[in-house]
């Protein structure tokens, strides 16, 4: 991996130069929190943040989108959405990089989702390292260190950012927009950062990641699901905030002329009561304990069996945003 340094004071000019050239989105202050949004000035960027409520997947799979429009005349005409504008996604944490890789695997496996693929192809990703908050357990999931899925990756080591170059596209971005220095001392600084990060976790799993699928094969009839689901409100927050959840609902809209219409989709959540309801009136997971169990099995059994890799990256959005955990922690 090739390394460079960017002086901390040169970061805003770097981002401003990118903004002048193309669309760029990154973490910034929004209503007292930090959220990913389009950037209009480099000074808006907040690179020291913990975890955003909504993950950056929203730029590749928007919460709501039109899939295509259609028009019925003598023949049926279908119009695909316009090609997405190239986007630099700036400031993505290692766990969210891992989540995007998992999502890409799911969305392009047996059936390649064209809307996802078009946005994925138009992305350039600049990651940034972080320190864990009191919820993160990404070290247990093996996602606290960036391994793939970025064009550039930044680590704040004081007066400078160490830049890891992950692709030719990333290198071109640096050459065109950033003032860089030789990476003298960068490897040592990265090693120290990593050591400090690993020391900073207050949450971890009590079993090894590789044992999780085996553990789940024994948990199908465990009373834990019913016990845990008793306090679940079926609000779906855990699904919506999760960077690796990708279920969606699809609906058609017809214009009053009954000739033109469109097909759209929006994020769905398996904890919501109607998620497994079908047109004939049955609901395959009417009880919250069944929905609760399904979510965990999907992360640690069903998807890993089909696609490889556990579908949890340890970001803890599901627990930190759930009223159940917040109530327990406050007590
Ligand atoms: S966020 Fe908590 S209360 Fe809401 S559906 Fe998920 S587990 Fe249930
Ligand atoms: S299941 Fe929870 S901890 Fe795991 S990736 Fe999803 S939101 Fe993060």
C-alpha cells in the first residue's frame, strides 16, 4: 500500500478543490449530530465523528427511489432512470467500508441490481479512521481496520493525515486536488494509531467471530428470542440504521390517465409487523419473537451461508439507537 501525508491545514483546500470539480458528500453537522450529506464547502466536513445514525449506504441505495417509468400505448415503453452523477463519498469509517463491500456482494450476486450497480460504479470512496465510542464492537467483527473498498484512506496522526492509496483513481484524485508530502514516519504513526484504537474499545463479543455461525445453528428454539422481543416496539429503527440491511418494498404508481406510471422502492425492515404479510392475509412472522430471531439469523446464518461473510460489522447503530438498550443503559 502506498502512503502519503497531507497536512491537516491542507485538508479543507483539498476538499474545496474536489467540490469545484464534482459532486462530493461527507459527514457534517446536522441538527446537533453528524450526518452524511452533499458538501458545498470544505469547512463543512467533520472528519472527527463517531457513528452517523444513517450509514453512507444511502448514497448507493437511497431510502426511496424510482426504479423506472413506463408508458402503455400500442407497446409498453420502459424508461430507466438517468445515469447517476459521479460521486466522491468522503469520510467513510472502516466498518462502513466493510458494510458497503457486503452490500455490493448481496446486490450483485445472483441477480445484479442495475440501480445499485450504476451508483456503485460512479463512486469514489475516501475513508477515514476513527476511535470507538462506548457502543462500537467492530474489533470483534474484524472491521475496525480498513482492508479494501476505498480509493483513499485517511488517518489523523496529529498535524498530518496519513493517506493510504487504494486505487489508481484515488492516486489521480490526490494528484489533481491535494498538496501531498512524502510519507516520512507514516508507517510508525499508523501503527501507533492502530494500537491506541485497539486499546480504546469498551465493548467486545464474548465469542470469536468465526464461532458465531455454529452458535446460531443451536439457537433456533432458544427462549432468548421471546424474552428479548418482549420489549421490542417493532419500530424498525435497527433495520433502517443498519449499514448491511438491504431489504426493500416495491410499489407501482399509475397516473390518472391509466397509461403512464412508475415503479419505486423504499427501505423496508424485517422487524416491522407487516414485513412478512402476504396478499392473501397471512403473516409468516406475526409474532415479534419470530421477527427478532429472523433478523439475527439473517446476519449470522442465512446470508453468511449464501454469500460468505457475517452481515454485521459491529457499528452498534442497532443497539445505540434502540430505545430498549438506551433504557437499560440509563438504568
Ligand atoms: S430498534 Fe429496538 S425496539 Fe425498534 S424494532 Fe429494533 S429491536 Fe425493536
Ligand atoms: S446488526 Fe447492528 S451492529 Fe451489526 S452492522 Fe447492523 S447496525 Fe451495525
